[in-house]
């Protein structure tokens, strides 16, 4: 069968440090230590790693005047033309002098290593703020919108050498906006995708010089891709760069912040008009995110025009939603440092819901690494659902969920343990968004997800396939024990096997391990165990919560036996099992779109929670 080429290169989601094999983890630690050492040699102090991405690392520290600075390093193992993007970013940043943009300080090369130095924006990025607070208050959404609208006007009217030369940021999203809670001011950071616009907002070429127009390449876009979860259609499809790109980034960002999501794709199932926003503002957002290009452009113009007026609205905080979780969520009293990872049947889900011919012929390695590429062939609600499940793993949570779509509605089994009670409200909204998006998906199917703590992952390696994997002495699979036997009816306990084989599993476990898992299945507990095997490495992810303390000796012995039988595992792939504490299936009817709900025209007459 002919190999289908990937249309675009999308960066895979950042992998947890705790899932790196020992060799890769050491490389990362050594590289970070080297960067810190170089910065200290230059006279900076209190250096800390503040971010890392596909192209580089960002550090923060203090200069000789005790001012906060950020240092951006490109990854030295990237091709030279990719490393040079950091110099491009430095140049674009140097063009700007604005209160909502970090100040450019300098760019220098040290031993072929590019370092961009800039001021540090004060506060926390809005993705992290959103994860902590859930849906942002209407007042705050409007204030952020007003600042972004004002900044877009500045970028659109930028001049260079006396001529109009608009700047496109190209990657506006919550994580690239830093918010200072004390002052309310935002800063737009990460200008690595910024370019000079090739066309203005009306689609006219940017140039007053006929010779420039004749010599310019007006067929090839200079735009960088940006985050596919937030950029608009034209930028994703490679159109000539335009200020409209940033209008789309702003619209997606404001929608995500108002809805407590991590992407723009939920807009059909959970439209802006359902988010308790003022009617005019909600209509603007829905129109900016609409399918019709002319409507998007008109709404973008209107947005820039009216935000100074909308900023003057009186918007006291009202309780317009009941955000109690629609699925079982238990907030533990103790707070734990977890590094949550979600393992889900997302690959098969993408295959089932893709409208793109040929996706079934792409091998698993490609699909795992580039799965964002295949979001292109899915409906927007399916994209949003995948992103909503991923968002759950941004919290300190363990557990699992199994979703069954049937003709009559959606059946969801779920068990989630949150290890930070302060995040309960925000996490509940994230869970509810999964439900709302699941309700809007009409196809029959199954989706399963396990959430585990990557810090407890067991790493094994071998020098060649001729040798079996073996665990070091003292290796054990961790588990927790309930203080007392749960009063839930044991006849309703959930089984490892009742949801059937996960469609993404390729690894066949040996009979001895399967026999131990079958015995574990008879003991009251919840959790999961996942074996992930490549040629020279094996990872064992797990989360176990024993609900019957009287069976701890037997439970522990079975887990020890599984570890002892690891050398019997042959082949490569992923295989695992998930067990919920008991059968507590929740039913939700299909609902293609959430009902409209606006901020009241007269908040003084509002009684709070609206119907």
C-alpha cells in the first residue's frame, strides 16, 4: 500500500521528564546545567529554567542591576536554519517598544550558540492561570480582550523606514500571554513565529514601492505555523501572512479562557454564546470563530472598533453556572507532587473520526508522533474532545474513564482522584467540558483513558533484543491502601476485562502475567497498569489503590509476581488494563450544542445562578 505523506510537520506534545529513558534524561539535565553555567559566567545569578519547547529552552535570572531577565537558547542539535530562527525572533522583538511586549535587550552568539536576552514579563501565563482558576471571570476576559485589541492595532499600524509594515505575532495563545494579577496587565511573549505581514487586513499587498512589489515573492507565505490548537484556517493552510492571523489567535485565546479549554475547537459544541458572556461580546467571538471568512473578517474589524467601549461595561462577578462535576471526582485531603500523564485510545479515536482518506495506512509510530496532523481531518468537536482529555492530565490527578457512545446517548464510567483540593473547582470544569464535548459527538464507539503519575513509572533497559528485560532487585509496583473497606456493593465492582481490549494495544502479555492480572481483578481495587515496550526500553506505568486492606498481602504478592515475570514479555507495543472501583455508569443524552446563556443585561437585578 502506498505510503501517505504527512502534509505538515507538527511538534509532538512535550513529554514528561519522568518518561524519558535514563540516557535522554541525563542529556537533558546536562544541557540545562551547561546553559546555567554559561549564564553564570556572563555574570547573571539566580538562574532557573522557566520553559522548554521543540526549538529551545528559556531561563530566567537577575542581571547586575537586579532586574529580571529571560534568556532563550536554541537547541544546538537542530539544523542551522532552524537555530537561526532565534536571531529572527531577536530582530522582530527589537522592532517593538510597547508596554504589553517584553523589552528586547540583546542577541549574541557564544560558541555558535545563539542566546536571546529580553526583559521578563511579570506574572503567570494565562494557560497556567486558567488551569488554576477554571473559567475566567467575565470582567477579566473583557479586560484581557481590550488589551489584546489595543495591541493588535499597534502591530497593524507598525512602520519601518517610514513605510507601513504591519507585524504578525503568529502564535497568540494563552500560554504566550503573561498576566500580572496585581496590575491586571498582560504581556505577549514568544515572538518566534513573528513576521512582517505580506498583506494588510483587506488582503492588499504591503508595499508602496512598485519595484518591491515586482521583486517580492507574492506566491509563497513567509508565515510560521504557530500552535494548531489556536491559529486560524488561513494561517494553517499557508496563506500569505496577514494581521488577520493574529485576530484569529486572539479569538481562539479569549474563547479558551472563557470556557476553560485548551483550544479553539470546542466552539461548535460549546459556543461563546453559552459561556455567560455579554451578548455583544459573545456574538463577536462566535463570529470571529465562524466558518465564513467574510464574517470572521467583519467581526475582527468590529472587535477592534468596539473593545474600548465594551471595556467600560460594569461587570460584577455573578455565579451563572453550577460547575459541580458531572462525573465522580474525589479531592484528596493530602496534596501530592504528581506528574500526571494520560494514556488513551486517541490514535484509534482519530482513525475512527477522521474524514481524511488514507489515514488508516499510516503506521503507529508516525501517528503517535504527529497525531496533531490528523486533527486536520477530524471534525472540530472531536478535536476539542481529544484536547479536553489531555487537559485533565495538566492536574495532579490519577484514575481513568471509559466512554461508550451508543445510539441513545453517552455512557461514562469514571474514577478520578485529585491530589489538590484547591484545584477542585477548576478541575471539575475540565471534567464537565469532556462530558459536554462527548455529548456532541454522534458516532458509536469507545474511548478509554488512564491517568497515572509518571514519577512512579518503572524504567527498564537492555543492551540487545537477545536479552530479556529484567527488573533490578528491589523493584516493586507502587500502590496505596484505603484505610477501611469501601462500603460500595462489591457485586457492582468494575472488571479489568468488561470494556474489552483497548484498540490501541499491540503488545500481547505472557500467560503468566495475564494469570496474575486475572487474580488481581478479583480483589477490590482501582487503578491501571500499562506496559510500553520498544526495542531496548520498557516502561511500566501504574496507579493502584487497594480498597480492601485485608487483602494487602495477596495484592502485594501478585504485583511482585508480575515484576518477577517481566523477562517473559516479548514483542513491542503497548498493553495494559484499567479498573474502576465499581460500576457507577453515568448516562448523558446526545446534545449537539450547549444552550445559550448570556451575562445579564442588568446584573443588579440578577439573582446569581441563572437557569
